[in-house]
C-alpha cells in the first residue's frame, strides 16, 4: 500500500465548513451511482477512470444531485468488476492514482458534491496478499484463519464442507492444492472463487478494516456504500442449508437463523464502524447493501448507532403495479420510521436490469430479462413508465438513488456478443444467465457514433454501445425539451426548490385502483397512473411537472404529474 502523496487538508476544510451546516444531508439526498468503468474514459484505454469522472463533474453538479456513490476503484484483477479487492488502501492504475482521488474530492466538494465509495468487507480478491499467504501456509495457520478454510467431507476430503452455492452459480467452495502438491482444504466464497470470504470472527480482520475506514476518511471521503452488508458473519458450524439459495436470488426467501445471512452478530461490526465515522467532523456516512426478507429486519441495520441508511430492494424489485408499489412504500416506511432512518428509493443499479427494459416486458416483476425465452421488451412503453417512475422516485420522502444513464433513459443492452461478456454469472451459469454487463455499457456523452464522447475519438469502449444511442447522448438530450434528461433536470431542480419536497410529510390520498396519489404537504401532490384508463385530476390544480407533454384534465395511463391544489 502506498501513502497519499498529496495533502487533502484544503478539501477537508472546504468540506467541513460546508457540511457542518447540514450534518443530516443524507436524509433526503439524491445520490448518483457512478459505475466507474463505464462512466467516462479520460485516457482512451476503453475503461472509465477518475480523470474521466473528474472531467464530468460539471455535468453532475448541473444535474442537481447531492452526492456520488462510486463503485470500487481499488487495485483488483477485476474478476467481478472490482468487487474483488487486492488492496483496500490504494487505487487501481486502470482508474488512476491516490492523487487523482484527492483532486476529484477537492473538485467535487467545491461543486457541493459529496463522495461515497464502495467498500467490500465480505470477501477480498484471491490476489490479496492475505489470501496468497493463506495458500502458502499450512492448514490451521494464522494466515488461513483470516478466511474460511475447512477440510472437505468424505473419506478423502474430496467433497465440499457443505452444500452452499455461490451467488454466481456452482459450489461456494473451492479446493486448494497444498504445498506438497496434494489436494487439500477448501475455502468458502459466496461469490466467485476469485473472491474468498473473510472470517469476521477474527479480530485481525476487524482491525484492518477499521484502518481502511480511517485511511479514506482522513483523505476526505464522505462515506461508504457497504457491499453485501448482511452476510459477513457465518455460523461457525457452517451447517448444510435445506435449500441452498444463492445470495443474490431475490430478497424474499431467507428465514431468521440462516447460517450466513442477517446474523445478529453482524450488528456489532456496524456499531464499531459507526463509532469511527462519528469521530470525524463532519461525521462520515454509511449506506448498506442489505437485501433482506423483511423490512423489520432491515430496520435493525439503521438503528441510531449503526448505519445511516440502507438500500430498498423491495421498491426496486416491485412490478409496475400500484398495489405492489404502495405495499413496498408502506412496509418500508413503517419499518424505518420507528428507528428514525429515512427510506431510500432506487429503480436501477449496476446489478439489476435497467428499468426502462424491465417496464417494457408484459411481466414487469424483477427477474433476469436476459434469460432466454423472454421475448422483446416494448421500449416505448418501458420509457413512458420510466418517466412516470422518475417522478414517483423523486417525490417520495427520504433519499433517492439514480444509476448512471437512467437519467438518459438508457436500456439494457441485450445483444452484447457472448465473447465480450465479463460478468462471472455468464460462465458460472453454464452460459444460461447472460448477467449484468448489459446494464453496464459505457455512457454516451456526445457525437454521432461510438464512443459517443465516453473516451477520445477512435477509442474503443470495453463494451460496445448501440448505434441508436446517438439520440440518447447527454448533448442530444440537452437540446430536446421532452427528453428524459430534461425531465430529470427539472424534477431535481423542483425537488430542491419546492419546500414540501424537503419536508418529511407524506399522506396517501384516496384514488381509483391502479393509481397512486400522495400529498407532501402544502397541497403538493404526486399522482401516478399505472392503470390502463385515464385518471381524472382536480380541475383547479396547478400543474408543476408532468412526465409526458400531453395537456388535459386527465392523467394518461403510465404517466405521472406533480401538481399543487389551491389551499382552502
Ligand atoms: C455488488 C455486486 C458484486 C457482489 C459481490 C454486490 O452486491 O453490488 O456487483 O458482484 O456484491 O461483491
């Protein structure tokens, strides 16, 4: 690990002055997710980097978001797009250097953008020095005790220690060859074999992560998005599962007492992290990736002395149906309100099919639209719904996340050539599930042909961009009043300027089946029509923003409107 070569005092001071006025900024922040590899390529190697991101900060500031969540930038063999970390306290040369981070931070803070970065505590990369040392060391050694090495089952240990499966397919265990050349112990990896799970009952593991937190906090990072925050602690007996479900298989199938999922002891880790975050001025912030069965279990992660916020997967995975969305909103609010944590609302991220595509299928529920036999999505319909969903997302009380490109209405690229797919899911599912690459295609910024300003002219993005994206570049959409980008810009501007949207008030209004109507105070109302019939709205309302540009008394199917009612 190298030390930072630049001082960040200035940015920390800038941040401190600005932030101390708003210590609770995360309660209603709009956070923009930067999937770094695909955001902007500053050096022309086809891969997004910190220099590219820095050059696009004016765009993000102008868009009107409050903070950025940046996916992992650490040195990594990229077996899982950087979620396989070889050194937690440095930057991969693909993305830049620690100096680049410091520059990015200073410039982001000057533009009033806070930075959260991903941290991956459940597993390291197999290239991490700890794991290399564990492979060299014998069974029972302190080096192996940082991970979950176990003898295999069966007379010669040739069966895995239990029946757990990897989130990406195949067994969750891999057998190593010992230094004598013979097959030896097995190690656990809930994800790819290149991502060995750490043993969080080992104090050395805990202490090292605390150093990592301090390292980035000292540099001025405003907080972390915590990867797989519910699975760090394993039942030491490592028992077989009745039904070995993969970790990423949806939020609804785990019961309490699962051997690696949502175990009570994980909360001690978050309490100790919170204590560290609170020693900083301004205090640093955490958002946890906690995919859970019940919003009530979720609430435990955001108690006053734990994480600040968690992602809301119930909302993300809701079909385009009023009752399902209302249920997700209510369940989330009633679970989180008692612990005083704001809800967060997310429609897409780098692991999920883009919602423009999802909403264009006849069945809009969450699934992998990249499985075979799903037919073609109706992207006109999907886009219309995505526009309405944007107004819903940004009118709900609490925080909201925007995944890069969602503001342009980008869709899931479903026809990437097989040989370019990098997501380990594709290989490990026997080439059945095409995986997550289709939502990670590099951003189109400007111009008539690829790379659409993602990198310098003539450079080749790591995944090919559809030629049709010429009409979806930031430049093209900035010139079209009715574009998705202009809708997001306007909604974000209003979210800042409309006092009711800054309040905590929220009340459902009576409305016909298939519709969602709620008030945020002072007569500010959001109506979303998910039914197939027009929704009549009050004639005396004042329209603030609509998701489509048809005028009229009623709200057309799959559209939304913000309006104000005259106060009596
Ligand atoms: C991240 C994924 C990653 C996995 C393993 C997650 O939930 O969002 O992109 O593959 O953790 O680190």
